[in-house]
C-alpha cells in the first residue's frame, strides 16, 4: 500500500480525454456526499484499455494522488498460483485491507492474466485462475452502497476478458488510453525533458513529428537514451544528433559495424535508394527523411520515412503506396545488378508487404472478393479458435484470398 503516491495529473501528459474522465472519479473520492445526495451510485470499477507503455499505471496513481487516498497495487499474474485456492485467498486479503483503508484505490494491472474468458482453457490447469476470477467478482459485488473503494484495472487485451467482469455494477466505465497523437507526444516530451538540457537545435515539436506510434514510455526512454549518449560523448547538453541516434536505436536496434566490402556496400546503397525513389514518386507515400548505410539490428541499411500527420485512418492509395515503396529495394537490385544478383536483403520487406496485402483482403475488404471481413474476431484471442476458424474456411475462399494478395503485390 502507498499512503500517498506523490503523483498528480500534472505529471500525466498526452491523455487529456482520460484525465477528464477521471476528474469525476477524484470527485467521487473527495466529496461522495455530493453524488449520494442526488441518488447517484459511485462506480465500483474503471477499466483502462490501451497498449503497453501508454501511462495506465501512472494515471491510476495520479487519481489516488489527486484525491489524497491510499493506493493498493497488484498485478493480475500475482493472483494465480500453482495451488488451487491461493489466488482467491489473496483477493480476499486485498479487498479486506482496502475496506479497512477506505476511501482508497485498488489497482489491478494486467487483469487479463486472471480475468480471461472462462471455459476457453485446455485441461484442468485453469481451475485456480477461474476460482480467483470468481472471488474477484464476488468481492466487487460485495461492496455495500458507497464504500469509497474504487477498483481500477488495466489491460491491453480487453477482447479476451470475461463478460461478467465488464457488466455494469463491476467495471462500470471503460476508458481508452491509446498511444498519443503529435500534440500529446509534445506534451509528454516536455514533461520528461523538464530536467534535461537541450542545445538550441533541438525542437521537441519536431521530435514529436518524427515519433508516430511512440508511447509515453517510449518517449521517456528516447530522452533518457539521448541524455546517456550526450554524457558518453562529453557534452553538457543534448543535441539533435543524440536525438537522431536514439530514435534510430529504439526503432531499429544497436548500431553495427560499418560495411567494408565495396560490392555489398554498393548493393545495399542501391537497395535503399530504390525504397527512397519509389516512396518519393508514389502518390500517397510518406516523405523520405533520411537514407543511411549504418547497419542496425538485422538491417544493413535503412530508409526512414516521416508521415505528414498521425495516420489514424489509412486510405487504399496509401496502403498501395507502402507496398510500392517496400518493393522498391528489390526492384533496384534487379534493375542495376540483374535478376541473378538479387539478394536476401528484401526478406523483411517481402514479409511486411505480404502481411499488408493480406490485411487489405481479409480485414479491410479492399479486394475483388468484396467489402467483407474474413477475419473471425473470436479467433484472435485463442489458439484453438484460430485453428477452428482456419479449418472452417473453404478451400475456394482460401484460394481466392491468395489470388487477391498475389494481384495486389
């Protein structure tokens, strides 16, 4: 238990909508009589849904900090043990302590570890998890009136949670905490950059534009990596060079040894230029930011593109443009060196564009098959369901999907 988390909403950036929702929860904890006087029932639980690193735990701590109430925190995986009954006992103990310290916040991270849909497991090993879930449901039902105990849970897999958890009276509210947009990323960078020194050539707005898809944790790690690089290089402030190198390192991996073989270097150079040219000349493609022959991770060279804005909705033209850009490297190898000299360097590109083409056909309905969703949503969460979905698809439909993917590429 943390009597005082020391975290407030000022420490949380990039999730303004979620913060607005939780201002009411803070009011519930601070002045419950305002709501009970008009017959309102204080929510028993709030479910935070979002990818890892988006600030769900920090947001829960900020609620407790703003309301000035104790904060109980536990991970869903800590409930589940080998011996049946241990998890249920831990749930009872946790809620007993919470009621003794009410008003308070009980935070359950990764609730999908214990709250997974019942009856989908294989064998008897799920008895302990299901018994623990049943106890959690019982405890949440056992709150008498307005006890002042609010349960906040976090997950990045809401689709696999048991429906009994999500009904009103348990987790009354569901709040989405997604990766931040460009404005949110700028705010997060300002929070994490507050104690760091930057050169005049560093613009946090530009850094935010260059980091689409980064979570709050990714951005904090980015600035920390840049500070470490600046210290290692004997600098007193972080420059744009450290920012660039840190982004490259986070996205693509550690810097490798520079190639010395002239032929390989030339081949990789043409390959990357092929990506850049096709991307630049194809309408709907993102702009080229830089091309480098510095090896990182498994890649011998890299071409970086920067989107004009956050791609919340992607058009068919943009998807085709990405496929064209992805094939540009292999095309350049074939044109410059001839078909017998094409290399394995395009393996990652081919895997990416094949997956994109299949998504266009199966998920987005952008093929001759028509505007159908051919992906069973229930098959996403369970290996057995995936096998059943695959077997239930007719051979003709599977063949049509393959033909459409081939036509796109």
